[in-house]
C-alpha cells in the first residue's frame, strides 16, 4: 500500500462550569469493579484524611520524574497512543500500568445486520500523513481544523494504517468506532528489503516462531480491546517463509477468534503463493491459499471489471472479498476522489465488499475551510452503494458532538473557549445523506454545526420547508433494531432559529413482533411499520424527578426540553424521526431552521439501577515546573502535573468529566466548596493525566489547596449531582528550610 501524506496545538480559554443542579438523593452502591490491569499508583505525599474525600499533602519538588517514552508525550507528559517499529519491540511487550490509558473503554456495540451476515460490507482503511497525528493524544488536544470522520452508519470495519511494523489503533478511534458498532483493526506490515529480513525471522523457522508473533498480536488486540489485524506483507518471501505463511494466518485467525469476540484477520493482496511480490488486483488461485487461511482478502486497487468477473467462482465467501479502491486514484483505477462512485457501482454490481483506502483525501488534497462540505459531498455520492446498519441496544443517547469544536458546551452553557479535538468524545452520529420525504415538494437537509451545542462542541442543524399542501415534514435520523422494553423514556432538546411557530416533536416507528400494543399515543399505519408521535409531558414521571428538571421548559440560550414516557408491548423500535409541523391556520410554505441538541431513548426501568460512585481517588507521578509568564515578563508561574486514578463500575459510564478548583493561598480549604469548579478535560478510562495546571506559589510556612473532582457520565446521559462526584484535595507547600 502507498502512504497518503497538520498538526497545530494552540491554547484555549478555560471557563468555570455552568451552574449545576442541587444535590440529589444518594443511591445505593453495587459492588465495585476495576478496569484491568489496575495501576498501582505511587501516592502523592501522605494522606492526612482517610475518607471518600481524601486529602493528600505534597511538598513541591522540581526533581524530574522519568516517564516511559512510548506512553507519554516527551514535552507535556500527556498520555499518547503508540506503535511498534520492530519485531523485537513486538515480542518484548508486556502490559505495564501506563498502558491502561490505551485500553478502549467502549465495547463494540451490537448492530444489525451483524458482521457475520453475507451482506456486502464496507471497510475504510485510514492512512493519513504517516499516522499518529493529533489522534495520538488520548485525552484530546487543542488544535484547529483536524481531520474527523462521522459517516459511521455507512461502514462496517475501520482499519488504522501506517508504515510502522505494528500499528496499534489509537484508542480514540477504537472508542468512537465501537460506539457505532464498527470493528477496528490494527496493521502488521513488512516492506522492502528490511521487511523480507523481518519475515525470515519469524516465518522461516519452526512453528513456534510464527506462533509467538501470532500470540503476541492476539494479546495486544485482547488487552487494548480492538478487534483484529490487517496483515500486509509487501516484500518477496523465501520458499520456506511463504510455505509457512498460510499456517501463520490460520493460527493467528483461530487464536484471535478464541480470545477476541468477533475478531477478524484480513490479508492484503500482495504476495503470491510462490513468494513473489505481485499484486493480483483480484482473488485467484495465486493468492487463494492466504484467503482460505483467514477471514478475508483486501485486493489491490488496479482492477477492471474483468477482474471482478473472474472472481465469480468464489460465490460462497463473496462478502469476504474486499475490493480495494484508492481514493487518491493512483495507478490505473476505475475511479477515485469524487469519482469513487464509479468503482463502488461495479463492486456492488458483482456482489463484493469494498475497501476504501485513504478517504482522508478530502482533507489532505482539498481546501480545509470547505472540509465538511467536501466530506458530505464525497459520502453522498457513494450513499446508494453503502447500506446502513442499525443500533441494537438501549440506552440510546446522543448530543451529536463530533469530538471537536471551537468552544465546549455543557448543558447549553459555554464552558471553554478555544479549539479542541477529542475523538473519544464523539457521540453517535445520524444517518447523513439524502432524506426522502413523503411530500414531494417539501425538503429537509441536515449537517453538523460548530456554532452552538447542548453538550460538547457541535449540534445537528436541520433546514427544511413544509409545503403549503401538507401539514408536516419529518426527517429520519437513526435506524434501530431494539426489542422495546415495556416502558421507555424519551427526551428531545432543540432550539428553533428565528421567529417561528413551527412545532418540533419526536417520532418513533415500530415493527410488530406479533401484535404491537401502544399505550397513550397516536398511531399512523405505514405499511409493515407503525409511526408513533408521543405527547410531550409537562412534568417528568416521579421516579425521574431527581434525574431531569421540568419538562417543556426553555433554558438559557433558547434550548427547549421535551420529554415523553411511552408504554410498549411486543415491539421492535425501528427508526427515530424528528417532525416539524406547520402552525395552525398557516396556508403558506413554511421554511425553518432547527438546531437539535440531544436525543435520549432509555429503558425507564434501567433508571432504577443504583449508580456506582467514584471511589478510591488517588494520584501519582507528580511533576512541578516553574516557567516565565507569557503576559508578565518577570512573573514566574508554577505548574502542576499529576495522574489521577479511581475505581468505578465502568459498564455504567461512557466517560468522566474532570474538574478542579482552588490552587491558591487565598482559598482556605473550607471555602473550596463555595467555588465553582473549572473544567479540565474528559477521561475514557479510570485515570486522567492533569498536565501543566497553573497554581499559585505557596508562601513559606503555609499550605495552598487544589481540589480535583471526577464526574461520571452515565450511559443514560443524565447529570450526576456534584455531591456524588469523586474528589481529592491536595495540600502543597514549599520544602522547609533546615
């Protein structure tokens, strides 16, 4: 494979968190579980208070602490994702506590159809400028105009590709892909003369040599919780090595299937059965032995329709043949760039899966100021050849955040100002593309917008027109296939732009299991499915009062909250729509612009499960640094860095928000609780690295205080009151003079 060929880190202005609701009644605690392997942190100084709000004492020490180069950025000590550059590095790897930052928190979501179905699939192979760019920063970074991918409902497999020997997918990609039910593969690649020597080391010996490599690849996928490997050997092989390659593939595939649920091994079309580096651009008898030894083949890109026709005999595993398409259109290809649809049309005509290599072309080769328009155009041209998959589990919650922004919002309030990028923070994205309406003259278009948000950095902007000959238009945003629980709670947060009396509402479609009984809502039959428009509640159900505020109220910033409770029986939830209804008495075409902030669909009974609490909050790897102020030339700033660790029942959360307050001599510890906390960042594991937090110098003989707070984000999406957050207070002072 050829490699496709920005990185800017800028400051951001932090703001205090928005006002948080009053404390709610505490919940009972289930037994704790911890993410494995659990680090054994070196505690900060000495604990002077052993309680749920621990206090630690730290004497400022400027002695540097050595950090593993592989796990941390050498300048900032931020945790980063990594790769292996050699076979020796691969074989020498054993898990260490620092590796826990790279473990994916989000499991692979259930989806329909499953990856095991024989429907042709779509694989995306992400190759951008050598890889490990801003996406290597596990806790996100401050960068303008990064690359982002959000058309997840169109794809089935995501491969992270680079030219390093062993490419471990950055955990941020695994988290976001898994949210959308997309499998993630790393890459083992060997190239050129050095690649040939590497292959000889593990493929020309006895079986134990290649088995050690395979076992280590399986351990890595299992430990970091991604789903398998693309094997890309692009160098010639000796007779012995090529003879062992099918056995290596078969052993790797069997072991991966045994230890990683849904694991995949895919072979890249390069070497033939005689050991020659000779791209076939198809599956044939010269490379079939490798295909028969694993889960699929990714063909090279320089094929024509006759290559596809020659593959007709492989009918039984046709969906396992991923026909390669180079979006950069290098070589003699059918179509790439904005002509990629020409390649997809032929691939689907013959019933094969597709492998799209480097769709980041829209970012690398076109003007970045038009990135979102170009990205949407690229995927809309392919839409008819890319079947979507459905979400298969509750709760379903999304604020439409892309995982980046120019500002950060929390519950409709601006929280920080400045660019940020954090792929793990991307939430489930809707079905982008053409939205067909029942009314031929009405129209609806959707796109992401960074100008405003309910949570995160973006919202979904819906533009449309209700024609005079119909009462409403509706846009289908999500495809579901979920057996509905007896009672569900739904929530919609939105704001209308400009002056309009249009009504906005959620709609559901259901598919009957036998006979679908719906209580308390209107129904309209539409073929095999039924559309339902629930009536919004004026007050949430009593059991939800401590989770949500008053329904149908308008928040600061113009956001409106609608909530619903629906009784169901023997139904599959099938689609989520938002509909827009014209004002009573209106006879004209009605244009509208609506910003969607959040949609929730939650099993009402699941809200009765007691939430875990953040426990055992500790810290380690403390670093102190003095630097000159950029604003006041002769002022010295004191910077604090440390790693926080805690225990939490991880399956209950989709992440954690980290805050701090204090950090000055003028704040006595008893006054900390009256200070609004300031947002630091997001964590997607039970640890977080605080980096270069500016605090005041402690006067000689006195303590200063800084408090860290950890807010869990439940999968149901509701706000956890501050009294249930984890907290740790650090007392720091200058060393005493002897």
